[in-house]
């Protein structure tokens, strides 16, 4: 089910799940913001194996999940970390809490209260994890673009802290070392290449040692070629697709004319 939201202000509103946002003045589609548990453009098993191994000798890992939408993404990561750590008999507390942030106030309002909007395809996955999610009888607002609302049980919910934030300004608070910045499937909404390059450069400058940037498949398309930008700024590929090492030595980047 897809619902339609009238956006009454000229500034774009960002929404999540299956909501669509239209610019009220032009009536044109601005955004179709989707997310879901274990979104397929990241190999979650490989990613979590990589994190556990990379940070095996680190006491604290700072995870920031920007553009977290309704929380599906940080919950996917938390679930996989707990599952893998239990199997390996290692402690995963150092990865928590995950700092999850989004510019969409409505999504963050819901997430902070432990609610997860779901559609039919989500429900299949959610029912596989009764220890973490339970279906509520709440009838979703039309503008959420979902079929049902699920409650996230506190054991999982407590692994994530949600905050309303714009990555462009909030990025300045990231800790310099042992940080993982997830910023996936949202760069297309930044204001063109200038803002995208700016963000890639800021992240590169702020993160010093042992840090990663994780993007999504939407960052590797012709209209939004973030992957080439990352290479300009010295980010290097890791064995996991869409996961990049942030360079420790800050190289002079190729000339950019603004
Ligand atoms: C397509 S969803 C991606 C959600 C999730 N990262 C994923 O890959 O499934 C895009 C999200 O980016 C958020 N967003 C857009 N611009 C943002 C910004 N400047 N700062 C933080 N979040 C932003 C939107 O609100 C929306 O929830």
C-alpha cells in the first residue's frame, strides 16, 4: 500500500517506509522513501562478520546509522550482531547502542516509542523474530504508507537510540576513531554533487582511525555516483560490497571546482 502525503511547505519533507511525498506547489513527486529489514543491497552476514573481526581488539565501536528511516536498518544490524556474537561466544556490547538518526520527525517519533511500520513483505520477516517484534492492533495513519504497526520488544529497542537529525550538521559529532557511519540510500536527496562531495569530504576529515563508511546501491547510479566521489577522497573498498574504509592519511583530493 502506498499513501500520498501533501507537503505543504516548499522545503522537502523526508519520509520513510513506503510513503511518497509530493511538493504541494508543483504536485510533483519529490521522494519515495523505502526501507526494510535486511535490505538486500548489503550482505548483512558478511558485514557483521567483518565488523566482529575488524574490531576484535577494540573496546568500543561507535555506530551511527544516518537516514535510518523507521529503524529497520539499525534493528537489522543489532539482530545480526547479537546472533553472530552468540554463535561465536563473543561479547557484542561494545557495538551498542547504535545511534540511529533521520531527518524525518514522524519516523523518529514512532521509532522512539518502539513502533515499527510494516507492509506485507516486512511482516513475513517480522514473524520470524517473535522474540523481538509483536504485531499491534494500532491502525496506522494513512500517511505512514504501511499496513500494520509492530512493537519492538525492549531487549532489541534498547540497543538503538533514535534521534531527529540532519546528517549535514549532525555529522560533526561523530567520534574520530573506531566509528562506523552508515548512510545508505539517501545521498540522492542531497542537493546535487556539491553537497554530496561536501559530505564525503567532511566524513573523511572527521574520521581518523579504524573507521568505515557504509553506503547503499542507490549511491552507485549515474545520477548519484557517490562511489566515484569516495574514491576521489581516498576511501578504499573492503571485502564487503558498499562498505568503505575511511583513509587514515588524509590525501590531497583531486581538484574540484565549485
Ligand atoms: C530511502 S530511505 C533509506 C533508508 C535506509 N537508510 C535504507 O537504506 O533502507 C531515505 C531516508 O533518508 C532520510 N534523509 C534524507 N535526507 C536526510 C538528511 N539530510 N539527514 C538525515 N536523514 C535524511 C529520509 O528521511 C529517509 O528516511
